[in-house]
C-alpha cells in the first residue's frame, strides 16, 4: 500500500465496507429501535429532522444534512422525538421487505423525515485501535462536513436509480464513512493521546505517512527524523505524546498487522512474509509476532483459517 496518509492505509487494511440497510420515509410520530450490531451503523438525514438516542447519553437532534456514525454498533433508537416508544427495526424491515423501492415507509400525520440508513462491516482480525478511538456515537453536522455533497449524490442514486446505481451506492457509502471520520478528527480540540488526533500534527502525520508508505524499510529514529525534518528528540517526544507509543514500537505493530493479513490470505512462506515487512531474520519476526499476537505465525495462520472455516459452515437445525 503506497498511500501518503495513514488513515487511508488503516481503512484499506480493515476493509471497511458499507451497505445500505434502507431508505426511510417517515411521518411523525415514529421511532425505530436498532439492536447492537457487530459492525458500525450509519444514518444520514436527507430531509426533515429526527433524534438519535443511545442509552446513557443525551438524545441528539439531527437536521437535514447531518450524519451519525455508531462505530462499534451500539444499540440505539432513531425517532421523531427525543422520548417515546419505538418499534423494533428488524420487524419493520421484515414487514416491508417486499417493497420494490427498498424503502421503509412509516405513516403518520406529523412532519416528514427522510433517512439513509447503512451498516458497515470490517475485518475483525485487525487489532489497530482506529474504531476504539472513536466515541460510541459520532454526530457530524452537514454544515461543517464534506459529506454533504456525497450524501446528495447518494440520495439521488437511491431515489432515481439507473444503470450502475447499485455499485455507485456501495462506493458512496464507503466514502461517507471516511468523510464522517475525517470531519470528526478535524472538529476535535482536546490534547489527549489518540492515533486519529495525531494525524493533525504535521510532524507526526509525516512520520506516520512515511512508515505506512514503506514499512519494510530498515527504519531508525535518525532516518525517520530526517524524513520528518525534525530532530530525533522532537519526533520521539511528539509521536509518543500523541500516538501513545514511540515511532519504532508503532512500526512493529503496523508490520504485524500487515503480516497477519498475509498469513490469513496467502500461502506465502513465513520467511517471505517476514522479509516483506522488514525482517531479515525469520526468527526475529516470529518472536515479534508471538509477542503481539500471542502465538507464532504458523500457528496463527492455522488457527485463524480453522475458525474462519467453521464460521462459514452452514448451521444445522
């Protein structure tokens, strides 16, 4: 992966992929309760207003152009009001599954709201902290986000589909995920440790970009500092303060993510994978991999493939 920013690389490695769950047209009063999901959940308002409610948090109002992302799939309610009852999403969706338009229509006498609802899945073998760094509910205003134009395109493809609309919708849903994450990062003002917030620091962002572009290089702090145009002390201080660990420790973790993916998805020899991620010694690679993943590369490959095979077997009733 030869991108020039770390967020692109991590999202690519995680294989975040979205799909539209429904295009909702609702007239108040209405409410839909969504159960906890294994991936992320997304809602965007294309007309009207609504509320999103997550247990333990204050209800949040969403207006036209606003979007909400629940990165870890928290159970929640989307509704016309900040309080009140809600119907189970699965029952409503099943009852209207025969709709040729793919819409969920909720009748009422009050104001009208249109929503685009989507779900995201990702590779759960990845242990990079991206999603854990995001809050359980992430609201982005349409007025302050690049997502607005993408949302308008998505709304058009869903309401006036033509040849190729299905693939365009899938791609736009993926783009919206990046827009929302990027908008959230840009809007944060705290100074805590966070890999995501570190991307706003030019020095650290440059170092992350360099490490991600060439993870197999024999990096040293001196070489990385030179590439980042700062002293080694400045780089180490800023990187550790913002990311939470020194540059070379982060590089080791990133190399193991790349190696783990190759172990899962290829039959390449462990020695070849080790060389690809920057290790001249298979022993040194295996030791580093075992320390971070809890087992040596060969055993990791066998166990993960066995679990994936079992998970893909049809259930017996």
